[in-house]
C-alpha cells in the first residue's frame, strides 16, 4: 500500500513537471549547484524573466566565489574587493526576489578563505557581522 502511494505521488509530481522541469536549476561549470524554490517563485509572482535574472545572479555569485578560491589568502586587499562584489551580488539577489536589501541575511561565512569563528557559520545573524576573526583574510583588518 505504501509503495502504491509513493508511486502515485511520483506520477502526480512528474505530471506537474515540478521536478522534471529544470527551469529552476542553476548550473555552474557544468555542475548542478542549486535549485530555485518553485513554491517561492510562485508565491512572490516571479516572472520567467526575473527567474532568469535570479539564476544569472547565482552564477555570478559562484563565479566570484571561484575567483576567491583561486586567490591567495595572503592577498587580503583582493579578497576584500571580491567580497565587496559578492556583497553587492547578494543585494541584487534580494532586490530581484522583491525583498528589502538586508546584509544580515547574507551567508557571509560561506565565502572562500573565511576563517571567522565557527559560531558565526551556523546560520544567519541578527546583525551583519557583529564580530569576526581579526586575522580573517576576508573580514579581518
């Protein structure tokens, strides 16, 4: 009985095309990186054109992060320049979703070379960066 219910669920979902339609998938360098939430797209009345912009902004984010990975941790000024571009990219993503730009919602702990304390990396913060490792090549002095 459970198997039948699962089969009916998958048939229903695939008929709707929610998982087969890859218009929500974001690829970078030939690899699937993320899937844009179709329910949120519908809830926010995101047009197909806005969805394309959002996907392109994610590709831009991954490009910046890749460039940061390739940069030496010793080149703090270049990493800070990349981080500024990354932050602007996050603001554009928020605006395209129709949200107010809010730096405290940026997953800053995910950027390459960040060595801030682990407790900053567990989730979104109340404020942007309230404290950090002063030796962090990205966020430090």
